[in-house]
C-alpha cells in the first residue's frame, strides 16, 4: 500500500451493478471496478463530488440487492483515451464494513 493509499484492506476486482441515489439525484447507475470490505471503486456516467453522501443498492450475485450507505472520497474523470465506457470513476467509503461484498467480488 502506498503512502497515499488509505485503504484498510486489500482490494479485489469486483463487477457489480449499482443504483445510486444522492439527495435529489435518484436512480443513477454505475458498475463497481474493485472493492474492499469498506470501499468500492465505481464507474458511472454521473459525476459526484468528494464528500457526497450516497445511498447505494449493489446487485450481488446469489444475494440480490444489498443496500449500503457511503461517502465519496475520490473522483476521477476518464480521458478520451481511456478504455472505460463511462466518463467518471469515484471511490466511496462505506459507512459499515461489508465483507459479504468482498466475498462475492471475484
């Protein structure tokens, strides 16, 4: 883990569909790219700001929708050369540790 990397656990690749609500902005969509028990990296066509509180519904195989609350900790805009389908990627810290997300990640 680098000096600027504040994750409390190792990340794993994770590809879950996510529905995102942020205040008045409801039913936004995204796809996770990686996860730890306390964080997710999400790609989305919607932009969020650092500090935004989010209500997420994560579609987890064999479990269905899992509701979690999170806060945006980092936002990146993908450049034109990026292979990423959507324009934004953002990291979120979950309000509670959710090891079941990590267990289903790979």
